[in-house]
C-alpha cells in the first residue's frame, strides 16, 4: 500500500529517531537501538510483470482457512478493546485498509457495517467474485472528507506503507470518539523471521527475501516488534490497549502458501514444504510471527509522552 511519499534515504528510525544502519542486504536497514527494520523495495501494484510472479488462485487457497480463523480471533480482540461508539440502533462502522480479497470485510460484516479499500485490481476482482465490493484506491485519498469510523483495521497492510506513522496519524483522525485502530502484521521477533535472518547471515537469502516479499507487487517496507511499534504509536498520541498474536502457519494450505510465489518451481517448493514440517510442531512453543496491536487516541496528557517502551518490548 502507498499513501505518503517516503524512502529509506531517510536515515532515521521512525520509532525512536536513531540513525539507521546498513542491514543484511543492499536494500535493508536496521535500527541498533530499538530493533526496527526497513527496506527500500519498489512497489509494483497493478504492474503486469510483478503479478506474473504470483499465482492468485493458489494464493487464495493457501491463505483462506488460516485467515478465517485468525480474523475471528481478531474480531474478538477488537470487541473487547472497543468502547461503544455507534448511536442507538446503528451498527458500528469498520474500514479495512488494504482489504486484499475482502475476507476480513466479509467476516466483519457479521458484527459491523464493514467496507474496505484495496488498490490491487487482481485482489479486488477476487473479492468481487465473492460478492465483496471494495473501494479502488489508496488510503486516505479515496475517503470522503467527513467519513468517520468506529474501527479502522490494517490487516497485513501497515508494513507496506511508505510512511506508516503518517497513515496511523490520519487514521486516528478518522475515528469516532471511542474508536480504535486494529493492526495485524509480521513481528520482527517472531521465530520464523529470526530464523530467516540467521540463514541470511549464513549466506542463504531465500527465506529472508521471501519474508520481505522481494519481487512481489507490494513488498514489505517495514518490520516492527511489539515494543517499537507501541513506541511509534505513543509518539503519535496513541495508546496501546491490547496486544496479542495470531497463528502464522498451519499444515492445511502450507504447500500452497509456499508455491503461490513459485509457480514454476514445484520441486523446490516441495522440498521447502518438507523442511517446514518440523517447524510446525515447534512454533507453538516459540514467539509468534504475527502480532496484533489495538490502539486508540490517548488523553491529552499522554499525547506529548513518548510512551510504549518497556513493558511491551518483546
């Protein structure tokens, strides 16, 4: 997703302000103070060449069941964190930014008046075939000036923004009183990502590149952990009201998840699938790779505070 101009030529960490250092690849930067990581990777949404690297049908099959379970858990987390904001007799409004295939919008519609924004034409076409109509465009440009929501969710999207701080600040201003922002994104302290970093240091770049979605239409631009993302939120006057994690892998759909970005590499995809099987059992005891943070605008006294350090650091 892209909403604000920003490049990794900015030498400072968006979470703590420290100077970024060279990372594990020419396009990779990292913060020595808080653990933030960033990348200068080209966005290629709706570019034909980038989409030819992705088998959308296999991708849909790979992610559907896992996302369905995770989204139900996420909706429960949001319900517990949210205060009542809608008027009597009115359903609360939810906006999903970077809605992909529209799965979360469809699932959230059981509890909210839900809609989504998605700039990728291929993803919108998949959503439309399932009866979910998504807005075409980027956040926040495609919103009307007076639109306000009870929940604004970023499901696997805030890490794709050029300027996540700018996006969160604008989103906070689009909330009704008592509303919340719900973020679900990869965790830099997750077991799989830390393994990918180790392999990259040993000269095996494939898993690390895959985690960053190098060459995909919308690669990752940022990797946060719970502590530095809460710190960034605090700098914006947002308080963290819920922290949780979601399942990142399951056996059903695992091969398809590996294969959707490797449409002409069935043998190596199969070998990678075999190599991942032992990790499935181990992951239940390790730090999860998908984190959830629910944020809300804090009281004025906290807006000037650089909150979010310490207790939430992973």
